[in-house]
């Protein structure tokens, strides 16, 4: 599933960052895409909602460890 839905975890290709796994939250009021990290050691990102460089690789379906 490539459509970004709030609360779900996705693999994303972000220019300057590379491939990341982030929890997506769509902030429609501020036209931002908030990409959160479940691990506090990793930073969260905030991008414009219409970010043309962002590529969704797919929704995470299974993980091998507890998040």
C-alpha cells in the first residue's frame, strides 16, 4: 500500500536522508507530513504535504522485533 495514511508505518525514500522507516501522520491543517520515529534515539521529520521528492516504498506489514 503506497497511499500514506496517518498512524501507519512506511518505508520512505527521502532526498538527503535515504531510505527510512517512519510512522506517518498527516497534518492537513498545516499542510505538513509528520514522520515520527518510535525509537526516541532517532529524530522525527516534518515535510510539506506536497513534497515532490518523497517516495513511498510501501507500508510495513510485519516487523521482527517489538516497536
